[in-house]
C-alpha cells in the first residue's frame, strides 16, 4: 500500500528545511520583540445552522483540509499526519471539536486568525506546512462555514503527537519573521478587469484549493514566487507541472473540456491520468466541485499568461533508439493495465497516450510512479497501480521507464539506474 502520510511528508521536506533556514536567518535580525501577535477585534460567533454546515462541508473539500488532517484509514480530522523533515518530524493537529485535544474551545475569531495569520488560539505561531499563505485569502464567511462543518462532526479525543524538531527549528516565535516577509504576498483580491467567473476561479484555486503550494516555484527563502505563479515546481520528488498557458511545458494545448475532465475525474482524454499527489487532490477535493466551479477554475487557469517553468525541464531529446529489454519488461509487467497503443486496458485512468510524465525525458514522475505506485478513488471505484520497486533490478526499472518515454512520449528517456538504487535496496531488504 502507498502511505499517504509519507508521500505528504516528503512533499514538504525540502520546502520546510529551507523555510527553517530562512527563519533562523531572519530571526537573527528581527528578534523576539515582534512575536506578539495582532488580535482581531472580537466578533461574536455565528450560530450553526444546517445550511451553514452544508456549505462548510463543500468548502472543506474545496480547501482539502482532510489531505493533511486525516490519516489514511484514521478518524476524520483527528490529525497526527506526519511531516518528515530533515530536522525532525512535525505532526498535524486534531481539528475536531474535542474540547481537550481538538479545537472545541476555539471561537470563530480564533479559527479565522489561524487560517489567515497562522496563529493558534494560545498565540503560538503555526508552521507554514499548514498552508495559511494561501488560506489567508479565504473570506471570513467561508472560514466560519468550514468551522461550523468541523464542529458538526463526531468529536474525536486524540491528543496531539508532540513534534520532534531539533533546536532552533522548534522555536515557533522565530516564524514571525518569515511571516512578516511573505504572509501576504499571495493574498487574493478580486480583479475588476477579470470577469466574475474568472474571479471565482481565482478564489477557488488560490484561497481554497491552494494549487500554488505545489505548482508555484519557491524563492530562496522557500516562499511562493510572486512572478512565476503556477509555472511548475518540484514537490516530494514529483514534478507538479506548469499550469499556465505556456505551450512547451504548460496547458497550452489542452482544451477546456480536457482540463475540466482532469479536475472532475482524474484523467483527461489524450493527457493521461493524475497520479501521485495530484491523484490525492482530485480524490479528496476537485472531484467534489460543482460543474460551475470547475468551469470557473478552468476559466481562471486559461486566463493565466504563459510563464515558462521555474522548474528546470531538461531539453527533450528526439527518440534515437529503443531498448528491446525495456519493451519486453513492459509487455510482461505493465500491459495487464497499459496497452501499447496508449489505451488503458479496462480503465481510462491507465491510458498513457499524451501523458505529460511520458513526455519528460528526465522521467521525474515516471520514476516516482514506479517507486511509489499510485491510486485514485473514482466514481467507478478505486484505480490502482502498485509500486514496482523491489521486484526488478535498478537497470530493469530504468529500462522500463525509458521505454515508457520512448513509446508514449516519442523522446529519448534519460532515466538512470541510480535513480532507483537507494529505494530499491531498502525495498529488497524488507
Ligand atoms: C498541506 C497540509 C495542510 C492542509 C491542507 C491543512 N492543514 Fe491545518 N495544519 C497542518 C499542520 C502540519 C498543522 C500543524 C502546524 C503546527 O503545529 O505549527 C496544522 C494546524 C492547523 C490548525 C491549528 C490547530 C491547533 O490546535 O493549533 C488548524 C485550526 C488547522 N490546521 C485547520 C485547517 C483547516 C480548517 C484546513 C482546511 C481549510 C487545513 N487546516 C488544511 C497542515 C495542513
Ligand atoms: C499536493 C501538491 C499538489 C496540489 C495541492 C495541486 N497539485 Fe496539480 N499536480 C501535482 C503533481 C505532482 C502533478 C503531476 C501529476 C502526474 O504526474 O500525473 C500535478 C498535475 C496537475 C495537472 C496536469 C498537468 C499536466 O501537464 O499534465 C493539472 C491540470 C493540475 N495538476 C491542476 C491542479 C489544480 C487546478 C490544483 C488546485 C486545485 C492543483 N493541481 C493542486 C501536485 C499538486
Ligand atoms: C494494476 C494495473 C497497473 C499496472 C500493472 C501498471 N499500472 Fe501504471 N497505472 C495504472 C493506473 C490505474 C494509473 C493511474 C493512477 C492514478 O491516476 O492515480 C497508472 C499510471 C501510470 C503512469 C502515469 C504517471 C503519471 O505521472 O501520470 C505511468 C507512467 C505508468 N502507470 C507506468 C506503468 C509502468 C511502467 C508499469 C509496469 C512496470 C505499470 N504502469 C503497471 C495501473 C497500472
């Protein structure tokens, strides 16, 4: 099985290590004085109506809170999802309404402040693994609806797992400096030059869906770039592709219908499936959006000016040779699900024709899917690819990967056996 916690954890690994570095540097000159937090003037809590709860349930999915607060197979929103960092482990918290271990004692104000400013009820700074740099654009009404929904769910008693972060990364006050520099840089504001649908799409993608947390490259201090919004980035060893209309690396040659299909079901005609972290996004979040909201998101994405990828996409090499061994192994191991003509056998999610991952000579995501596998829950049941690491040699895995790139991407793949070595050795040791 694929451990979601692990894939998520790795996802933020590099990001958080650099954030931590930034924090330490910045804290040095800004100092502790700034650690006092601004407090919103208190507005009384909104009564919880069934209408508010229904709206909150929808928004909670659109914002994908479950991705990080629900462990695979665990109680909804009870936290405990591990984020493995080079300097220790951070755990997400219980956000059910339990009064002792959850957020049962939080007022609407407390909750809104956490989402907007990254500050807990007791004034502690929260780590930006909790993507408040995106949620800070959420309207108060929507935040309050999310809280109403969370408070309508069964209470779970689940004490927070203590973080294991080494000094000085465990010094939360130091995050003030980082927030001071970057917190409001991506704050969404409706743009009068955009249509209503496009503004709705921008709000859904930025303030709720936080697409930029994975798809926007980060600057040297690991804050999301303001110039390369959604131009593509690397997250947990996966390439989260360029979502702008750039033709070379972005969505320039996708139709609106293909993009809508991808977000609503997790694969697109002639563009392959959503795998890995993106499969989780579709599974938990975008597939629940109304057709109108998907249309808004598509309209927003289409309107993004083409930006070349911040992620270094190696130049595509034309196909010169195909390793016969790669083909034999593919026929043996993969054609049970992926037909050689690019169709999926029995599942449209397994159609690899036009798949972006196969068109990247570097094979970043092809390597990941062979190492980790991928799964997605769909309206037609679960679609599943198991990991291939452990069952084949490093050489064989590289040959299979390069065959995929040649066959479905018509390029010369440059995957090397070394890309599998460490993971293959540890998988075989088990
Ligand atoms: C990408 C991962 C991620 C997503 C998505 C996410 N969170 Fe979190 N959240 C975390 C982590 C990690 C923490 C713990 C941060 C810390 O301890 O500093 C956290 C902490 C919190 C806290 C502070 C709780 C406390 O007891 O201090 C609240 C409230 C919260 N999240 C609510 C939400 C809501 C509501 C959503 C959806 C709108 C959401 N989170 C989505 C990762 C996430
Ligand atoms: C947790 C990280 C993460 C988040 C959040 C995320 N994505 Fe992705 N996205 C990825 C990764 C990784 C891929 C590559 C998936 C693959 O290899 O199949 C991807 C692929 C895509 C693709 C396919 C692009 C192509 O060229 O094939 C689209 C479209 C997309 N994402 C849209 C979105 C939108 C819209 C949002 C916000 C609602 C979003 N993503 C949020 C990680 C993420
Ligand atoms: C049991 C069926 C099954 C087998 C066997 C299988 N796959 Fe898959 N594969 C899938 C499914 C289903 C998906 C889509 C997963 C998703 O959307 O989460 C997929 C996705 C992929 C992708 C797309 C990754 C991306 O980033 O978009 C590649 C590449 C791939 N498989 C290659 C292979 C190779 C190579 C083999 C043989 C070593 C293989 N698969 C074996 C079912 C399978």
